[in-house]
């Protein structure tokens, strides 16, 4: 599908799709209570939704980190010029706000990012992106949003970027 003009060229459109465990499985885990294994804890006063994602850590002196992020919202359509990947550890993003966010991922093609896929979360969904998976930046939609981030700390560079030769247009499907 063709999109709008960007610097004199027509951008290929990446359609938005709902985030589901099955569709996202090649790239990581969808973290949500709906349909997840759970059991009662704290004398039956709480439900634990258990083992929703696998934290991956590699490299020297690797350790898990938990951080918070507050992101400003992006507007759609969005021009996607680059993606990044964490070679030494997975990265989990779980929203603390009820707003959707955009999750862009791309397959690896011999060390370069392939054509991206774009998912939109629903309230209560987060993602854990596997180690070495190309993905877009944190992209809240609709409003300023807070996130818990679980990723890798330690020695070494856990960030690689790939700039597409021609950007893509991430947009809602025509109605």
C-alpha cells in the first residue's frame, strides 16, 4: 500500500493491527491478565498472573533492571525511519496508564531489519521484546503515559540501530 509523500517519495504504509499473543509470538511475549495462568495468593485476597514473560540476560555482569518512563504521545500517521534492538537482553514495557501504545517490530534479515509490523495495545497489555529483536521506540498514543521497563543492566552496549533506506508510514487502515 502506498502512503503519503516524504521528501518527494511515496512511503510504504505499515497497517496497524491488534496486539495478540499469537501474532506477537515471533518477537516476544504479550503480558496481560486476560487468558494468563493465575492463582490465588495472600490468603485469597489477590490473584497472581504468573510468569508472563521470560527475561533474557547475556554478556558480562548482566543484571535485571526495573525503570519507569513517562512518554509523550505520538500522532498517527507516524513516519518510521529506524528501529533498534537489544543484543544483550530482552526489554519489557508495561503501561501504568490506560492509554494504548504502538509496538513496532521487524524480523531480522542477515543483521538488518526487515519490513516492520505495527501493533496497537489495548488497556492492560504490555510486551516483552526478546533479545536481538528489532523494534521501534516507546510510542505512547493519545496521552502522556507512564511505563514500567524491565531490561538489562551491566557491561556492554545493549543497543543497535538500523536506519531504513526509505522510511515507512505507520497508519490506521483505511475504513
